[in-house]
């Protein structure tokens, strides 16, 4: 519920995802931050706290480039949780007040992006999983991506449940059939059956452009 300057009371929104055809007056009033109306009552949907959150500050050479990039980011499917556009003049006021400095003082504008999600580890081609990643033993990971050779070399309960706090392993970097001299395709397809006894879910990536659901 919101009240306009002339006293008009508006009730906007609903439980459905799509509640307006054309422009959304509800979103307009929210984005105005109190300049168009006073929000007197609102109903919010509670979401689970994300496992991890990351903020990214992106500098742009001028104001116009920064403004155009907002739509480009949203159309790219990056799905940021929050997008904040900052002009250089506003940043300078904040710097003068807080005493801290933004990077790239030559930038004409910035985008501050926030991403929420799950903790996923890519081990790349590390040769020493037990040494390189043992410090992650107490960090819950939603999934770990492993090279098939390292999966075979370190496949035991002690490693995966002692060094990685995860129940999902994704085996990637499997060669295409014409280059598969070590028969890694067959190896990868056998992995889910072999891991079931230890309570692991193994998802082998064996096809080009393959999609998996974590």
C-alpha cells in the first residue's frame, strides 16, 4: 500500500509473479525511493540466505557507457541480485565523507553488482588435491569439479569426505571420442555406479555443450 502526495491510496502487487500488463507501477514506486509516494505497508517474500555472496565493482570510461551496460548485463542472463549505478561525482562525495578511495579514479561511472549463489570448486588440473585443497575441509561446497584422471587417482572416501565437504562431484574435461585414447568416456560413465556406495553423487560431463542440474 502506498500514499501519493494528494492523499490517494494505492494498493499494488499480488502473490502472482506477473501482476501488471505494460509498465509496473509497483516497481516504479519502489525505484523512486520515496520521491513519488510513501509506502505505508508491504508484504515481502522471504528467501533462504545464500551460501555465498560476491560484490563486483566495474568501472566505465564515461557516463553513457555505464548506463548502456546495465541493460547489457541484464540481457546477458548474469542474474545479479542487485545492480547499483554510480556516477563519478557521487563517488567523489562518498570518498570525501568516508576517506576511502574507489579504484580507477579516472572512471566516469561504475556498476556495483552483487551475486548470490552456491559454493562450487573447480580444481582445474591441480596435481596435489590433498595438499592444495585440504584447507577447504571445513568449508561446505555444493559441488566439486574434478578432472577424470584425478578422480581416479584420488577416488576414496578419505579424500572426498575428508578434504572436500561435498556430496556432489562433477567430472569434466573428458576428451571427445575421436581423441579418447585412454578410454576416459567409458571411465566417466562408470563413475556414478562406483561412487553410489560411498554416498556420493557423480555427474560426468561427456558430451559437447552438456547441461547438468546441480
